[in-house]
C-alpha cells in the first residue's frame, strides 16, 4: 500500500516492559516517556489497573492513586511512547533540506567572518629610506574579536579561530624618488628580518605621485599566530604612509 507522508523511522517495534522496585510511595519514574496514562498498562500483583483512575502518567512520571507496599509486585507494559523532539543523526542533513537563507552568519562565524580592517588615520607615518619599518594602522573600521592591536601593529589569531586567512593591505605613498622601489612585506610571528611570508613591490621609473601598493595572500594560521606588515623603500627622501588610504585587514576563509 502506498504511504503518504514521512516514512516512519521504525517499521516494526515490540512493546517494552518495565519492572518496578516497590515501596510505600505513589510516585515512580518510567523508563520511557508517555503522553498520558492510556499509553501504558500497569499491573499490581498481576492485576491490571485502570488508567486515569488507579494511576496517571505524563512524561516519565507515574503517579498512583494509592501507595504501594514494598511487598507488592508491580510492572507496566508500554503501549505507546510520547513523540519526543530529537536531533537528526550525524551527516543526515543535506543541501536539499535547507531552505534558502536558513543559515545565518551566526552559524558560520567559525568558518568565514571578517576579523578586522584597520587603517592609518588621521596622521601619516614616516618611512625612512633603506629601513624595514613596521606599518602601524592606528584606527579601525571594525574588529570582530579585538584581533588587531593598533599600538603594536600586530594581528593575532583569536583563540579557536585558526585556519586559512586572506591577509591584505594597501600602502599609499605621496611620491617616490626616481628609480625608488617601494616594498611591502607580510611577516609571521615576529620574523621581521629572516622569514617573510609574502611580499610585493612597485618601481618608480621617473618619480611617481600617489603611489599605491596593493596585495593579498592566503595563508594558514594557528591560534595565537600573529601577522605584521613592514614597508621599505630603498633610496631618496623619507616617505609617508598616508592616511586614510593605507589599510590592512584579515578574513578567515576556511579551516
């Protein structure tokens, strides 16, 4: 015969029996929850009791009208069980079971979320010629977990948020001297002289005004790893890391 509706999880099941250790009380706990007294057959000294008259039941609470004695023999047979709210089994929910828009950003906060975007504001930072200088972005557009320290210029991965990150920044310099090279470098865990994680550069052939250096890098970071950005140009006068166009940010994009 065709079946209309959701297929039952159990096609066949047997009645469950529960034996009680009796005492001078009217209250007992059921092994299985029930909706009411009609969902179980209760026997005391092998005599079936009348539901709702001799006893009541709700959930896992069985209440007798009259107290038993410790010498009584009491058991019940579960004729039905209350429908309970249960979690679906692991790996049982797929894309087809989710309606569009059902999963909000709160449910994916550990996967993809904006960690922070910081920028240079309102004053510029001087970058000496020939010196590897840490860029300090001293103001924030947002910072999800207080991950960026605007005084030290370090982004530290929050606890429990390790994974793959997109690290990006833009450096804005007013002008470079002729043949000057502007270099931007990402360093990890303080290795500011020996182990750059990623770097990019722009070259001024005849002196350039309003020079931008943009780049991003995807990297794996563990909890408490920290990232810093350093800037260097190799010749001529000191340059200024301008505000507010210079900025630095990080997004977690996966495990």
